[in-house]
């Protein structure tokens, strides 16, 4: 059993089959989980700190379907 809520959420995000991205205020990719890295099929170094490519406004969580 996990002792810390942080560890629980970290595990949840890292093992999610869904791609999860965190963007900064300028829409640059700040974090991505392994599922997102697999979706983009690029090394993490080519993804982190680059623009997301979809216009995102506001601070509300958003779901984007990439096909």
C-alpha cells in the first residue's frame, strides 16, 4: 500500500493508458506520462519544453482528442 498521496497520484499518472500532458502558461509541454510519449512516438527530449501545437486557453483542464 502506498503511504503518501503524492506517490498514489504519481503511480496513477505514470501507469495510465491515457496520454497525460501538463502545459505551462505559454502552452509549452512541461510534463508528459509514458502513454503520451508512446502516442507521439518521439524521445522525451524532443517533446519536453516544446509547444503543444493545439491552442489551449484558460486554466481549466481540457481533454483533446488526437487522431
